[in-house]
């Protein structure tokens, strides 16, 4: 279980940041210079996807170790 943390923690952080950036980019979250910007509407989902991939890798690795 210890070995999943180096992937899980950054994955969750990247997913959260990517979600916020996406919502700001599509102008759902206002009040920022990033709000309504196509750049952040593009970068956000990419960062979100990287975070989700890291989370999935961590979960798969944990399940493989548990089954052995």
C-alpha cells in the first residue's frame, strides 16, 4: 500500500487542479484571469486526464500487489 502514494497523491492533485482549470476555462468558475479563456479550457482537461491516469495506475498496482 505504501508504494501507491507516490502516484496517488500527485494524481489526485493534478486531477483537482485540472478540473478547476477546466471549469475556469469554460467560465463556470469566474473571478479569475483564467475565466473564459480557451487556453485553460484546453490545458485543464489534459492535466485532469494525466491525474486520472496516475490514479488508475496506482489503483491497478495496489490490486496487483494485494493479489500476490
